[in-house]
C-alpha cells in the first residue's frame, strides 16, 4: 500500500492567532502610555508649559467663583481634564529632567573626581617642577663654580707652563788662553726682566767699577773660577721668554797686572736652530753649545760688551755679537768719557818644550821614516796605516816579472 504524502505548513492559523494577539497587546499598551510620553524639549518650551499650567489654574479659580449652573460645572470638568493632561505632561518632563539631572550629577561627580586627580597630578608636577628648578639652579651654580675653577686652573696651568719654560738654565764660560801672572776674567749678565712686584730688574745695570760680580736673581751661580782664573763661569738659573741679556766681560786682575789678552767665550743653553754654519769645526756650535766671538781686553779698555742674548716665546736663545759702535756707545754711557781705542792682541810667548817631549817626538819621526822605508812596493797608504796601527810586519817584497822562469 503506497504511503500518502503529508503536506507541511509553517504559517498556519495558530501562528497567525499568536501574532495578532501580540500586536493587539502592543497597540493597547501604546494607547495607554502615549498620553504620558512627550519628548524632552528645551527650557523655553518648559517655561511655556508652566505658563499654560498656571493659566489653567487661574481659570480654575475663576470658574470656582462662577459655579452657579450646570454649564459652569461642565466647563470646570473640561478644564480639569485639560489640567490633568497638562499635569501629566509636566510630570513626564519633570521625570525626564530628573533623570537628566541625575545623569548630570553623576557626570559632575566623575568630572569632580577627575578634576581632583588632575589637581593632585598638577600638584605633583608642580612639586617635581620646583625640584627640577632647584636642581637646575644647583647645577647652574655648580657649572659656574666649575667654570671659575677651570679658568683658575687654566691661569695656573699657563703660569706653570711659563715657569717650566723658565726652568731652563744657561751658562756663559769665559776662557783665557794664557792665565799666567795672575790674569783672570769676570762675567756680568745684565737683563731687562722685571722683579716680582718691582719696577726694575735685579741685574739692571753693569758697573765697571765693581769687583766680583754677583747676581740678584735667586739660584744663579756667578763667577766660578777654575784653573787659577783661566776659566770663569756664570750660570743663570732660568731662561725667561721675551727677556734680553747683555754679556759683559772684564779683566779680574789688579790694574797694575793688566795686559792685553784675548777672551774666548762659550754659551751652553737651548739655542734656536740657525741656518748659519760654524766658521770652523773647532767651534763646537750645536743646539746646546755656541762658541762666541773672542773679545780683546787691555789696560786702557779692561771691560767690554760681548753681545746680547735674546729669548723668544719658546724660550730659545739667540746670540748677536756687539759691533764696535755698540761697544763704544756702552763705554760712553757708563764711563761718561770717550772710548779709548780697542787693544790689539799680544801673542802669548812660546812655551819651552820639555826635553822628554822633544825626545818622544824625535823617536816618533825616526820610527815613521823606518816604516816608510820598509813599505813594500804597491802597498797603498791606507793599508800601510792599518798595518802600522795593528803592529803587523810588512809583507815580503814581490819578485819582479823578469825573474819569473
């Protein structure tokens, strides 16, 4: 038996009955609640509604005084209905405004709390700002103090650097080839360096009449004599940049023992590099030692200006020999008289040669002659000198080419 096909319907009468019942209930609720609903208006509309309500109340009072017939009662009832409707409207607006007030109060509380937090944060930031400003002021004062200390240290460093540059002594040595008969020489170095807190130098002016010159500067060593007066040394403890030194030489013997003599002078110090070559290999001119031109002194002119030493910014020495005109000018300035003529050098008398020295020289000459006679043909001078230095006997003579078989 074949099964019957069953038809399935979703929208049947039962579903339509339920939907219609729900729609009817919704419509009934809207009809009941609609008179009480009115959207929120502005403050102007609220004032107008209040004014209308007050007008209705006034009309109600007037009607109460006029209630003498049925028509007045009907009018009063109508007015009451209108008044009740207006009251309901106002009540709805009051409820809305109350809700808005509560929301505003809640928001105000939130804003007040946030404002309190912001004030606390502001106070905290203000305190931190004050601390930072105090720290900045402290660091500024510290920076200023450090800058002052740095400037002070810079000045002290410059002073110490200048002091270090000054701590380079130089020495002047005066030598006499012949120091017999009590001859000696004295040195005086005049400078234009101002003393500390003073207006003039400690060694300002050379005095030709003085004896045994001394230096006014601390730690200077002056007029040390060696070899019975044949060598005299003046040591200046410092080389001051920008200062000019004048070197004076004077005979140290008594006036009756003075005679014409030639004085050789050597300066030991830190000299600037010079492109000039020394006149002789025996002058020993270097960056530390410089041989100065000789100065001739005599009985009529027992002293003289040798030259000037100038010091540059790097504390390097430079010597300039005095000219004849400069020496004459110094004589006029110090002696107040016309300068005498320059003395002429007198050659020292020949010294006798000891007999043993003469005998040794004679033996050396004879030995050289014998060695020359023994020199084999073809031996060059360098090989012969090396053989003589080592004490090797000369080689046997070579046979001539004619004697070869």
